[in-house]
C-alpha cells in the first residue's frame, strides 16, 4: 500500500477471496430469510394476503439504514478501518435475530425480528459493496463483484437446502399448529454461526486504505454540480406531496387494499424530505445525503430504472414462490399439511438451485463482461431470468422447475455484480459508501411497490392465485434487461460526465 503509487494496486486472487468471503455469511442469513420467513409467518397464522405487508419490514429497513451507514462509513476511520466496524456490528446483531426468529411466540414478534434481521444484514451489506470499490482498481471491480456473487450463490445454496437436508436426516419437518418445525429452527441456528464466522474471517484477513490514499487513487470521472434552485425544488416537493396525498385519498375513498397505503405514503414522504431540505442551511447528515441524491451521476440515474424492474421481479419471486409451488405443484395451501410442507421444502431446493447456478454463472460473468461489455452481458442474463420466471407458469411437474431456475440463477448473479461495477466506476472514492447506500433506494423502492401492488393484484385481479405474480415478475425482468441498453458507461477520468 504505497501512497506514491500512481494507480491503485491490483490485488491477488486470494486477497479478493478474503475481502469477499464475508458475503458468504451475509447471504446465508439473507437466503434463510427469503426461503423461510413466509413459511414462519404462515405457521404463526398469517393469511396469504397479509404476507406482503409483513414483508415490508425488509425493504423499509434497507431504505433507511443503507444511506445512513454509507454516509457515516465514508467518514469513519478507526483502528479496525473504515468499513470493517460496520461489518462487525451488523454480524453480531444479525446473529441474535437469526437465533431468536424461529422461536417467535407470535406473528408480530416474528415480524419485529424480521425488521431487526434485515436492519442488521443491511448494516454489514452496504459497506461490503463499497469495500470492493475501495480496495480494487477499475479493471478488477467486475471480478470483485463477481466474487461476491459467487459467495452469495454458495451461501444461498447451502442455506436454502438446509431444511430439506435436515428432513432427510430424520429431523422433524412438521409440528403442531403455531409451532415452527425443527428443520427450520436448526437451520436458523446454524445460519447465525456461519454468518458470524464468515464476516469475522474478512475482518481479520483484510486491511483497508486510509481515506487520503483512496482520494489520491480516485479513478472516477469528475461529477458536474447541479445548480439547486430552491423555488424549483419546492415546486417539485409539493408535486410529490400532492401525488402521494391523492393516492392515499383514492385508496381510502374506494376501500382499496390497505397495502396501497404504502405506495402513497412513500411518494408523500419523498416530497416531505425534499421540502425539508429546502428549509435547511446546515451540513448535517440529512442535508448531505439529500444533496448527494440530487447530484447523483447520470449513470446512476439510468441504472435506477434497470434496478427497479430487476428487483420488482425478484421480490415477486421471493414472496410468492412458496404459495405458488405449494398450491399449483403440490396441491395444498394448508401450512399444517404434509403436502404443503413438502412443497415448501421443494421451494428451498429451487432457491438453492438458482443460487447454485448463480455461483457457476459468477465464474464466467467477469470474462463475459470483458468480452462483450457490461451492458450486453447484463441484458443477456436478464432475458434468461425473465424466461425462467415465465416458464414456471406453464410447467406442472415440480422437478422441471429446476430448469426455470437456470435462467433465474444467471440473472441473479448478474444483478448482484454488473450494476455495482457500472456504478463504482462512476462515483468518487470519498462518496463510495453513501452512493452505494443511495443506490439501494432503487432496490428498496421496487420492493415497496411490489408489496403495495402485488398483494392487491393477487387478491383482487388474479383470484388469489400467486402463480400469476411470478408471470408479472418474468415480464419485469425482461424489461430490466432492455433498459440496461440506455445506461452510459463512465467517461475516462478527465472528461466531464454530462447529466442529460
């Protein structure tokens, strides 16, 4: 780490391995959450139309936590480094949540623990994204994010398979009403241990560059400063407030699904925050985050559209795959029945499969990106993912759903790597954390929209059939792939990036 070096040093394979290994633990906890939380909620008495609202804890937590953690981690320097203190705090809190969740006595305790678990995972996850941008030169970042995708795939495979494997070893997969099966409880206990140890490995086996060195090695193009006109910002704020209030009134007046309140509230909240920024003159965290949001690079604005459709599709899959597969492919919607629990375990296998395919795809994505470019690679993988989700509507033999997971796996690996590679090349080193946190808005917002819209559509339009939500997800994934063609790759350093 020589500060006189003109460009950031390249890291060896094993150095990249060590810095990304913690993502194995993060994704272990995340995969257990995705594959089993709906099952826990239903076991504790949740109805199908309640699931999206109960899941709202996850995206709301990320929306709040990630920009704040990113902002402060950009300004942190301790004996443990810049990002690693956040790795440690998040890992400890997530481990506690994983141990407690399968022992929840009531549905609302489980919902609260989901909130805690997702907040804790976000505390660790956001700095891990910035960590790759901090440590690696531009030419190695696609490799770094692909390595993270590899560990995400491996961790998810094992975590998703755990209840299924424990059943094969004789652990009880059914229990009394209102009780979480032992297969799920033991999986969460093991997941807490893996998460803590994996993140601990990265903390102990890596070092970080001090802020001064990162500034000298900054490879991002200079960013234009947009002129902030208070009157224009206030007009925009009032427009968002009126739109949000109108939607809330429409939902109330027509007795529409209560989950649509989430979408109206989100729109109105953005208007309030924008209005609040026009009334402040300080330089606090809120002001700086809002200014960074307003001044985000053009590449980030274009990637926002790609992320919206990608994560809308993923959230549709995570919420509704269990309900779709158990009802359509196993013929049961009763959480206490053997058929339902067999189908729920098969969903774990399917989730393990798409993550296994993602781990394999991650090995090739960096090479593919160097050959045909980041954008075309992401387009190809997104089209595969859309085709995979759409195929689930027509397949009836549950074993053939493994073929659907091939496309989903390639899309998943791409979503977890290439947008971040495009983004990290476009933002300054001093703001890598906050921009990675703001970028999470475009992961969280589509999830909130999915919570508000999909529950309404499944209940009122699709007659309570969750399989139709997967079809919507497939179309959304294809749209995401097409939108990536609009994304500009960053200009070489020294040329001003022009905001369209």
